[in-house]
C-alpha cells in the first residue's frame, strides 16, 4: 500500500512539474508596516506612470510591502481594504519574467502557479510586457457574485498599491487591457474566478 501511494505521489509531482507548477510556497520578508512617507504627501505624489525601465527590479521586501498594502491582513482577520459584507473576494497573482504566483496573505507567501515569462498575456502595451512586476486582481464569484462589488474591492486595493509606490519611489499604473482567455488558462482559473484588472509596477 505504501509503495502504491509513493508511486501515485511521484506521478502527481511529475505532472505538476511538466505544467510548470510548484507545490512549494516562497516565504516573503515580513512586510514593513511602520514609518514611510506621511499619508498626505504620498497622496499628493500618487500618479500613473508608464515610463518604467525594463531593466529595473523590485526587491522581495518591496513586493511583500505592496502586496500587504493591497490585500494584507490587519486585525481580526480583516483586510487592508473593505469588502461588502466582509466577503473578502479578491485573489492576487503576481506575474514576473520568471513565473506567475499566487499571494497568500495569511502566510505571507507566494506559491508558483506557472513558470515562464507570461507578461505578454497580461499586457497589451509594450512597457507592461517588459515591466518587472504585474499584479493581477481576480474576483472570486463564489464569495461575491456581484461584479460591481468585486471591482470596488480591486479598485481600493490598487489605490493602496499606488500609495505604497508613491512613498517608496516606485512607478505604477492600473490597466484593464490583457488577454483574459489566455491568462485564465495559464493561471489555471476556474469558471468562478474573474480577472478584473492588472497593475504594472517598476522603477
């Protein structure tokens, strides 16, 4: 019985590897949630910027900070943005030149969904196809069937990313255009998941 179970596990691991998937989650640095630029100053500097250097990099600390700002847990299981009836329907994916990964706020980890450069799927514009980070906001229809509420939550989360980037000296812009059909397949999304927006980040 143990031998059979081991064989089955090996088959599963091999199948996941062939699809470019990983069962292992990367532990991000603990988000820094104190200090930074005063809120009013950050708001005054908040803007959309597309002149992102394709050679620029985002550190893991910066990524951890901005993901927490977008969708982190603050107190009593609440998030950094409000959701209607506290349904917490957002899911956040990160697309880089190397992989697509899913953010888990509870463990502050990124779990690889697919390996490879899929930035051309998440962007219609050249600057976004070459940017170091694209954040994909996905709505979970089983938690919140109203797309209007999903879009509100994604909009609020994206503004938190804007404010973080403004005070951290990063450039960002929220976008709608992307290849949703290709992304849905690559990201292995179900029918209950809806791609809402993509936010590009760099320097």
